C-alpha cells in the first residue's frame, strides 16, 4: 500500500527553527508537495520538490531525498502566524496525490 | 483568498435531509476535486472532474452525488448521510489533472450530521 508518515504534532518557540519530517512509500514518484493549513482555512501551497536537494523560499525550505523516501520542511525565525498544520503529499506514478495526515505545529512565545 | 470559494461554510443536517455543497473557482482551471478531511486523517480524494467530465470516483458511497455543470462550478449533493460523514469537505482546482501543478483549495464546508 501507499503510505505517508509525518508527526502528528510539534511544538516550537517563537524565533526558533523547526524541522517537520515526512517519509513516504508510494508506487512511483513524481514529486512531493508541502501545504500549510491554518485552522478553519484552506490548505495553501508551500513547495514542490521533484529532484534531490534543498529548495529555499524565504524563511521556509524543503528538502528531498528520493533514495530514502524522505523530505523535510524547515521553518526558520518562527512567528506566531506559523502555527498551522503542515501537509505532506506525494504525486505517485499515476499522478495521484497521496496525502499525509498533517503535522500540527504549535508556536509558543 | 485562493480563488476558490465554497458555500456554505458550515452545515448541520439530519440524516434524512438533502443538501448541496457548492464550489466555484475563478482561476480558469480545467480540473476540480472534492476531498473529505477528517481530524488526524489524510485528505481523502472523493471525486475528480476534468473539463466537466468525471474522471475519478474513489469508491464513494452513493449518498454523495457530484455535479459539474461547467468548468467553474462543482456541487456535492448530499442525502441520507450518516454521522460518520461529519467532516470538513474541501473543494480544489488545478490547471489540469495528471500533471504536477499545485492544487488550489477552497476554505471548506464544515459538515455535521446529527
């Protein structure tokens, strides 16, 4: 079967750095997405990785290792507004999105 | 604002009611999706439409009936639902299906079945 694993919940301090991990086992791979979802709001696109390595976009970076079936989302200089759920999703060989259950990130002052 | 709107935002219905959820996208996309989001579970893809044609139905019970009258509008008709159908129903759109483009989501309809 296809599976995406990510931690259910994480807590971090304002101004710090946090890394949210995602591991996957899917039938094929055509890229990995990260989405952010604030409570009661729509998920919004953060990043897409299809090649190995780190992609940086402001305070957020996303890393991919295809050989390890592993990705992480790195958030720097955390702000209170970063409190949200972060969803990892993999595009499989049929170009279907397989979703993780999301990681709820709690930022404390 | 993501360019995808959903109404109503909240809905409470009894098991014998009939209601409809509406989604509208203003992005000129060709593909639209219905997802079910339950607490602490992955998003469940329910239906996919491409250019108003249904291309996927992931074994969804017949008490959920989608309708796509044009590429900008998507409906989900609900009847004789069960309490376990209570969830957040998300609509999304993308430029096309089967590609690597990101999906744009609406804010969802929080459905409670009593």
